[in-house]
C-alpha cells in the first residue's frame, strides 16, 4: 500500500510540470490572440507589380509611413494600426477577390485604396455592401464614390481636374487653340471630359482630339497629326509611363508648343523617362513641394530616404488617406464601422498634404484649390494655383 501510494504521488509529480507548461502555453496563446485582435487593421491595396508598380511602390511606402508615424504617437484608441497589404496589379479583376479576402479572411473594418480607378471602382462596391469605410487616395473616376455612403475620396475626381486644366490653359496661359491627346481609360477619359466641358468658357478651341491605349509607347502618327494642327498648346492625360515617351517624341519632332499635363504627370518616373524634354511641361493638380508645412517637408525627406527617390503626388495623397481614416477612428472613439463612417463624413479642416481639406460633401468628395507645377531644372516646381472653388466643385449626388 505504501509503495502504491508513493507511486501515485510520484506519478502526480511527473505530470505536474506538463500540466503547468500546458496552462502556460494556453495562456500565452490566448494572450497572443488577444493582442492580435486588439490591433486595428486597415486593408490596403495597390499595384505592386505590373505596369503601374512604380506608383504602387510610392503608395505603399507612404501608407506604411503614415502607420508608423501614428503608432509612434501611441496609435489610435490605445491600439496599434496594422496595414494589411495586397497587390491588385492595377486590375479590376484582382481588386474584387482582394476586397472579399480583406473582409472575409482578414476581418478588416476599414480599407484604403492606393490604386488606380479601375480596381478602386470595382472594390468600392464590395466594401460598400459590407459597410466597411473605404478611403480613396488618388483614383479619380466619378462612379467610385457613387458606390455608396461608406466610400470617400481624398483627391479631386477627374472632371474637376479637367476643368482646372482648361482654366489654367485658357485663363492663366492665354492659350486658345489646343490639340488634346487622351489616354483611353477611366482616368484619362473622365479628366478629358472636364477639360472639354470647360474649354469654351475659357475661349479654348479644340482643334483635334487623339486617343491612345495604356499599351502604347510609340506615338509617331499622333505626333505628326498634332504638328500639322499647329496648336498653341497641347493638353495630355497620361500616366508617367505614357507621358514620358509621348513628351519626348513631341519635342523630338520639333514641336515647342506648351504641354499641359494632367495630375498623373507628377511622378519621378516621368522626369526620368522624358529627361530634358520634360523641361517647361506644366502639371495641373500635382503636389506643391514648396508648401509652407513642416509636416510635408518632414514627410518628403523621410519618403526619399525610404523609397530612394523624391516624393510624388500619389505618395502624398496616400499618406493623407491613411491619416484621415485613423483620425476618423479616433474622433469616433470606436472601431464600429458605422460610427467611423459618420466621423469620416463629419471631417472638417484636415491638413491634407495637397491642401486644406475643409469637408466632404454628400457624395464623399472634397473641394480645394489645385496646385500647378512646371518642370524646371529637372524638378517639379510650384507655378500657380487654380483656386476657383465653384469651378472645381464636385457633384453631390
């Protein structure tokens, strides 16, 4: 009996360490899960590969900077922000499963687009149906915010940008005869529509309109036709990878006419591709790098350190989009998506890197002055502002 009792006591002692370790492991697992679930996750998609990868890299670096800066100041509601990143390749058919994955698998309650209009327009409907507040950094198609009241945009949509280009061309530069070269996609067409709608108001006659696809890099026939038009100015909608070769070929053909480029000209890659032919090109809606903002100057210095090249417009607007979302969560005092949506809608006087964001209208759109740059000595340099807010006013429904 004694040996039996002793054996039982010894067996119990052998099991005690295992029981203790198991309890500790379970506690640690629970603690770890609790910590992960306590983080505030923000879904993020951008074109990290493919034709738009350069813009995607800028957007991702800027979004990560915003999260790091916010977390360094204590996070939001006492919790850290976590960016959940996916590559949409600038394709709508990639954005839809990404949005569904962010909602269903990653359980995000908030999302930010660091991508182009096509994928953003596709994802907007998914986030709206799931009632996930969705902040759009730089995609400009008008239909994006029409997905519903959970979608907001931190940049002027295409038509107002186009009207600003017409204002600058006709009123500021006094150019009256223009040839237009339009990229045939959501961004290019919607911006061109604004230009055409406002052209006559500023005494502009459009001599001819030429269109091209995202795949085009050789523009010989278009350049020859523009040269024959003998315009006083050339208005172009383009991304950096088409703007660069197009500008170079226009100048190589001996055409010295002023070039007025849309917002997406504001990219270091445009300067790299176009080289010396970029000198004197105007960019309507790009970032004012000379703005008297210590925060912007700090951002530009840190961005260059992380990315390895100077700040671009898409980076500045993406940083601001993440910052606005975080600020809305803070003002809501909650991670309840409905309350954060209401806080987003109530945003007032937010210091956006592109200017002072006074408020969102009923459709989730902003209205503020647009900066105009000129390329000087190989750099984007502030030239003027388009500050007619009535002209730039976005639709409200």
